[in-house]
């Protein structure tokens, strides 16, 4: 594959919230407020992009009802199934065009997320040949998975991979590893992810996948080449 970029070699794209629509935030919000809890930025931080057993435990802790983590997780997935009847999973506008655009710049592409691989196969399998390596990496056992995907799956250095995600917790991990990052926060009305990304120092925030164009990718690549991807970021613990 022809490389036309200076530093970047891989684009890792989150599945739910980037390539597919966000069908998690509305259900988590309804789960919490429907049981008398208060939905806050800290709620999202405790639940989003966590291994499922931790997310379940933290969802249980967010409501005043006596629930175990396993009970909370089971109830959440049942409620998500009901939600999907009227709000089905769909490929985001511009998602496949984005993959093709990134490939045209010489990047390898991988998709990742917390659900098992059949989730990728069901909704993106039609375009599986556009993805590289394992095509999809389930990160449930090592979330958020930035280090593992970059160094273990693809054998690259941290600065050679670009991650695109909708969750600030992933952005914080990218910042701590000095991994290039583009934020695509949820447009869900109760979401805190945009403000959390700004607080984390995310420089590149987009509202649509069409905004991740060649100009932006080359700007991110130049930052990666000069080691300035996070030069103005808020340090961990600040």
C-alpha cells in the first residue's frame, strides 16, 4: 500500500458511535434516570468504554435500587434490545466513504469496540475487505485498547496510529500515550462527552465523518510527525 503520510500508518475506528450510530447513550441514560438515579458526567465516565463487568457494577451504583452488577448489565441489554426495535443500529452517514478516504492516503484500517466480533460482521461485514489485520478487535478485556491495538495487534509505535472515538475516556488514554486522536462525540442531548473531550485537551473534534477529510488527516499526521499531537493537552490528574 502506498504511504502518502509522514508518520501515520494506521487508523483505528470505533464501531458504535463512529462507524455505527450511538445506541448506547440513550439506553444508559434511561436506565439511570428511570430508576431514580442522577445522570452526570461522572456516570458516563464510570460506564463508557469500560469492560462490561465494570460497566454493570457502575450502572448499579448509579441508581438507588438494590442491583448487582450482573443484574444491572442484564437489565441494560434487555432495555437496549427493546430500544433497538424503534431505533435500529445503522451505518453512520459517510462511514464507508471515510474508510475509503483513509485507505487512499495509505493507512491501514481497523475497527474496534466492546462487543464481540459478530456485531462487526452483522453491520459492517459487507465492507470487511476494506479493513486490515483482524479487521475488528473486541476490546472488552482490555479497554480502551489503544496500546494493545497499536503495539500488539499491528506492531506499531504509539505515534503511528490515529484513533477516532466518541468517548472521552478513550481520548484521555490516547493523550497519556501521546497517540493521535480525533473526537466524534455523541449528539445525544444528555451526553457529556463533548465537554469531557474538551476538558481532556482534545484538539480535533468533528460533528460529522465528512469533516475527517484529507486536510484534517494531513494536519494530524504533521502533528504526529513533530510530536505535537497533544502538546497543549491537559496533563493527567490536572
